[in-house]
């Protein structure tokens, strides 16, 4: 029986276990990446492990999220990460170099390699034929310390592409189409593998847009084959030697299939407030637009921005629109500056901001009250922009640029305007923003710890009776942005859990933190896809700090579930999802014989307020069980030494 590309790469890295879906395997991790908003925790944890040199082939620490530096906190975090990087042989990418995923693709992504990143959009690397997985910070710290990562073997969906894209439609429309078909939870437990004739028509940066936003499907990762287009990209980036051809076997068997004819796609948009709330731009209609933001790890490549520049050239941004552009990397900005494209953007009235995540994570550029903002980003969760009542639509760079000129949401293919062809040039390598470990005397490097960097909270081993008060009952599709909001006010406190914890669930229920502090031992009762979105382990660490013992939900998102387990918080699923409706804030829940029960496939939770008992399951695989018993991953690892 033929093999999928995903399984070939995983098998190639197998350290423990077998490729049986639903079972646990351990794989060798060739590379890791971190970014600064999750990175400080990662490096605090790495320091706690007492290692010398990292065990990976390559580990990179990027600074791209917290670049506003509105106080000393961000700069202190950067200095801390830089010092730890030097101590352990990790490459350090200075602020201003660009967004981690774009930079990693340009500089270090290699077909056939594995990559673990403390950011949910790490699967961007799948565009170049890697198995690139997003994970919680602690998992990335362990991958650096031991060179391995454990995961549940996913199934594989085949997205079979045929045809080629029409002018004014692009890679963003492909992934929006996939999201429309599969939904934000359709990828949970799967790797999404792209095959078919249509693959050839997509460049590596197109593919990276698609695999990047595969994170919004809840998938473990997404992957494209490595072919002539991959070779072409690596050559343009000055790394032809990194190319290896890779593809699935002709007769590979997949668990699910989705066919997409690229020629039939039209410009699409994800409407507020979910990435899978997709419709055609034409159906949504010519709604008035207040802001257009172009950039993010999804759509900030050279070709994307050259298309934007070509659309803007000689035109004027609509008087009622604020257009802001953040390029993906210093290399791209430099090229746009020297070839005149940036001048075209500025002349049209665009605001050019730093090569960083910026508005995508609410670091500036929040739209006005009640605004309509078109963004080429990947998430439009309510409030993520920093403006709670803004309506965010996710669109392609082409749709964003033409709409910025028209002042209304516009389907470019209906304008009669020609969409200019853009090709990628060869890039000269300039790594002046990179600091490479020098390999000498690194262990003597002093770790720079600013006053805002506080120790991370630790759980205690599981007790036999777990008693907790329901402190939240929030409904379906709760995102990690809901659990632990991030914006310019809170991102500077990513190294300070006690401070951050006071804002936990702030946007959903301002009383949550106070309620937990009063109850001391708490539980959350959630709906479907609880914890979707980012990889931030702060969405587990803040609840841990506030005394959350377990979460019962209808279902969990992959990375958040792992982060809960790493923190020793039990993720329970209802055997009978309608039971969710029975619960109320303030009720006391009890798990008796917890130590024995967590090892079984049924865990009884009693609601002492009503006397009713509910069947739930934690479905813990080998290592996961050990971690829950020990009170989290750090306690488990310490007990091994
Ligand atoms: C995001 O896009 O939500 C982030 C900010 O990049 C997060 C990481 C974080 O919360 O720091 C992610 O995607 O994992
Ligand atoms: Fe940065 Fe946004 Fe990408 Fe997250 S999704 S890594 S915040 S650009």
C-alpha cells in the first residue's frame, strides 16, 4: 500500500511507536523556532532543564510579536531571549528582521525535515515540504533539550487540486475555500496533504499561505510535495543545495478526500468573527470599508506585496480608508525599497509599518469603533484587533488592495482591471539582523532577567479527590484569544503570569479571575472546540495560576489540550455532549478516586449542587497520563532525573 508524504516524513523521524492513527509516537525534531511572546516562557523552561547545547540541528529565536516597546518590558524580554540563545547555541533574529514564519521559510525551511514551533502557524513550513507543527512552549523547550517530540498519530486528508487560479484569485482564496468546506474544527486529528496537478501552479509562498492558515482548520499540520517549484524557490533564496524532491506514492491511501478545481475559485472572504465563516466577495457585497491591513505570516511575501504595489501604482487610497502594510521580512522590505514598489505604495497613500506581526495580534492599528476592517491575516476572532465591536473580514492581498482604492469591498475580477503578473527575483542574502551563536564560552553568558520576568506557575501531583467550583460556562469555539487575550496592553506581560492572570477571560466574563481567586479550586465547563487558535500556553498557565483543576468540554483543540496536560490540568470530554447544558457557574463538582479514574476510559464527575453524576473521559495516552498524575510536564520530567 502506497504511503502519504506526511507519513513518509514522520516515519523517517520515528523514535518510538508505530504509525497507527490515534496512538502516541515520539519523533526526532530537526529544528525548532520560537517567537518572543511565547518565547520567554519557553526559555525560562529550558533554563529550568539545566541543559548546555540544544540537541536539534537548528533552533531559532525570533522577535516579531512584541516589538512596540511601550515600556521596558518588551526590551527586557528581548535581552533575556538573546542571552539564553547565546548560552545554548540558538540563532537569534533581532526585532525588525520580520515575522518568524516568513523568515524561517526564506532562510531555514528544508523539505523532509521536522520543525516544532511555539506558534500555531508553524505549519507554514509545510509549504516547502516539511512536517512543521505548532506546539506549546514547554513542548518546544523539551524538543530543544532532548531533540524529540511526542504526538498522537493523525489521519491524513488529501486535498486534491486541479486547474489553476484565475487572475484576482490567489492562495488565500484556496485556504478560505478549504475552511468553508471543512470548518475550524474539521482538521482536528488530521494532517492536510495537498496533491494533484494543481499543486504545480502554486509557488512555495502560495503554498505557505495555504499551510499557514491550515492552523485555522485545527489540523496538526499541512504539507505540500517538494517539486520543481520548491527547487525554484530555494534557488531564488540562495539555497539550491537544500532541495530534495519529495512526494506521496502514486497509490497512497488517504482517510478523507476533498477535490478543489482552482480554476473555479473566485475571490472569497471570511466574515466576522470566524475564519470559516466564508462567502464570496460578490455575495457579501460592496460594504463600506474603514481600514485595510495587509501583511501577517499569511500574506506578506514578496510576490503578495508586489501585487499590492502593482494594484496601488498610480492610484489613490480612498479618503475614508486607512491602508496599512507590514512586510514579512527585512529582505522583502529591502527589495521593495530598492525596486521602487514601496514608493508606489506610499505615493498611493499607504502607511508602511515595521516587518512584524503588528496589527495581526493587536499591537497597534486597532480600527475605529464599529469599523469594517479588511485584513489579509488568518484570524478574525472578535476583539483580536483591539476593537471589540469592529467587523474583521479576512481576504487576499489582491482583494485588500483593490478595496482600499475603491473604499468598498471589491471583487477585482469584476472591475475589468488587469491583474499584473508578478514573479519572484533572486535574493541576495543579507543576514545583518541575525546573531549566530559563536560556540565559545557560551555557558558563561549571563542570563539577563528584567524585573517583569516572573517564574512560571507549577502544579502539584493529582490528588485522589478533586473538588472544584464551576467558574465559567462559556459556549462553543472558545479561542485562546478569549481565554488569555493579547494586545498592546497585555503582550508586554507574557513573562508575568500573576499579572496576566487577572485578565484571563476578560472579554467574555470580567469576573472570572476574581471568582477563581475566591473559589481557589475551579473548573471550566466548555463547549465544542475549546481552546482553538493560538499555541499560547498562557491560556493554560493563567488558569493554572488561578486554581483551575480541570476543564470539561464537548471537544478540545489539539494544542490547547496539550498545554492543559503539560500544566497538569485535566481535559475531560463529555461522553454525552448535551450534559453541557446542565451546569451553572458556582456549582461544586467532585471527582472521587481521581488517580484510578484517570487511567480508565470513563471518569465520573459529580455535581454536588444537583446530586447528578456525569460520564466524561480524558483519553490520555501514555505520556499524557504520566503528566496528569505528576501535576504537569515539568514535575514529570523532574521525577525522571
Ligand atoms: C497568534 O497568531 O495568535 C499568535 C500570537 O501568533 C499565537 C502565539 C501567541 O499567542 O503568542 C499563535 O498563533 O500561536
Ligand atoms: Fe504573528 Fe499574526 Fe502570524 Fe500570529 S498569526 S505569528 S500574530 S503574524
